[in-house]
C-alpha cells in the first residue's frame, strides 16, 4: 500500500509560460511498488528521502537510494520501482515551460545526465509540503508556487 500526498494543478490557472508547477507530492511506497512504463508530457524530478529503488530510462537502470534523485524528461518512456527489502519514500515535483531545459542544464541535469545527489532532503520535503498548502487558484497561490 502506498501512502501519498499530492497536489495537481489545472492548466487553466497557469499564469506563467516559462516555468510553472504542474504537480507535486510525496509518498511512502510499499515493497516493489512501481510506476510505468509511462511517458509524461512534462518534466518530473523525484528525490529519495529514505530507502532504495530502481529508475529505468532508455534501457539503462539506475539503482538509487536516500539523498539521490532522478529526472524524467518529457516524452521519455520510464519505469521506476521501490526495493523489496528497503522500499523508498520520495517526493516529486512535476513542472514545464519554455525555460525548463535551460534551468535544468544550469544545475547539471538533462541531456543524458538524469540523476543527482542532494544532502538537504529535509529542506526539499519542507518546500513540497509548503507547495501542497498553496493549492488555491488565486494570484497569491500562483506566485508562491
């Protein structure tokens, strides 16, 4: 059983075209919980808070654990699965816009570099939880997100 918290935004409320949030959330996964194969129309970052799992894209498998993350690029078929022995908990942020590729390149992601390491998992979870609270379709919420 997966325990998750999710925010999905509807495009009708989108005020920005260069970089905008599509959805975000966090989950504690059951052993062997998986997603895919799937193709998404937007960018999606996952960050692993605890545990381990596998990310597969373009025939390549990445074994990842706490403090690591992975990027899903638009229109790429991907699959990911929690470990059986130590299933992961992760957060995710889906986003899109005309400047996404440039923003990601500036932090070393995209163009074949699809995994990363970050030591501030608590700070990232705090950001996602803040985003989950700003889910009203109004100007203040849009600018906060």
